[in-house]
């Protein structure tokens, strides 16, 4: 299988905690797309799975229901190489332990801790610099209109309209 490179553009961004510092160049991920549950199931099936795509979708769907049920009971869900789902709370402070009630709990969150199978992604990844999706759209619009140059004035100042 040919691995597609991860595409990124470069944007000039200010440090939100240090507004007095000059902007610096940072990588901005350019998503390849979104893989939905059916597409992921088909991909899994194509890896010599003995299970049908429908069975795989069913297993994933049931897994979500079961993970939700167990998180609501306070369990950490350890899925081995994939990682773990860990419940956590967000609460509003009270002046004392005695004054703290269930009403102080504002959210039940789910944190994800990556497993060994997802570690070291940077080591295994290949990258390719590209222009931003907004710059690509501006270039496509110009091409569709029969123009030889794109209008870069509609891009935010932090976008990079030039080729990598």
C-alpha cells in the first residue's frame, strides 16, 4: 500500500499568551478528508477480515453503546493498542467540602489516552508542504473564472498563498 503524505500549510500566528511577541510560522494540518464508520469498516474488511462490513459496523456501534454505559458507571475503558477512554469531571468550586453538592458538577468529560499502537506517529509519518485549503479554493475559483491569477486579498493575513 502506498502511504499518502500528511499535507500541511504554514501560517503566521501570534502566541495567545504573549501578545507582545512577534508572530511565528507554524504548521497547519490540511486534512485529507473524513472517514465515516462505513468507510472505515470497508477499509478494515479489505485488510483480509473474515467479518463482513455490516458485522464490523455493528461491532463498532455496539462498542460505542457499551463504552458509554461503562463510562457512566465510572469505568476507565482500556482498548489496548488503541488507547483508553477515561471519565473526568469539571466542577464549580464551593467554599467548603460541606457546601459542595452534585449541582457543582458541570460536566462529565471523556479523555482519551493513546495506546502503544498510536504512539510515535511523528516518527512514522511523511510530510508534504502545500498551500492552505483557502488558498487552493481561491486558485480554483480563479481558474474556473478563466483568470491566470488568484485574488489573495480575501485570505486572512496569517495564510500563506505562495507555493511551498
